[in-house]
C-alpha cells in the first residue's frame, strides 16, 4: 500500500489553521493588532510632538537665562561694592578708636 498524500487546501482565500477564518474575524484581528500598536506608539508620538512644539519655547528659555545672568552680574557687582563699604567702615572705626586713645591716656 502506498501512503496517501494529503490534499492541498482549497483555494477560497481562507486561512486554515485547524479551522476557517471568515472575513469578520480577520477584520477584528487586524483592528486589534493596529490598536495594540497604536497604544504602544502613542507615548512616543506625543513626545515627538512636544519636542517639535518646544522649539519656540527654547527661545523664551534663552531670553530668561540671559535675564537671570544679567541679574546675577548686578548682584556680584553689589557684593563688590558692599565689601568696599565694609573696608571703609572698618577703617573709619579704627581711625575713631585711635583718636579716642589720647583722651584715655590723659585721664
């Protein structure tokens, strides 16, 4: 006896994996796969959109950084002036203390 060769699948456009798949089931599967892909890619798409929109914000941030640098420079200059005033005050206090010393010695 010769072994029997299985018959090829029927050419009806159906997927046969242990059963038949009708058109409605194929549409549901395809939509499910597309929905899953969209869910996975959604955060990436949003991040790219934010990055594209953020190009205008970069100019605003640069302006703010420049303003802050200007204020920092003013504060540093104020600290230098404050240190000079402290030195002058110390000098004045020493001069006043020296002028009082002779008065103390005479008594």
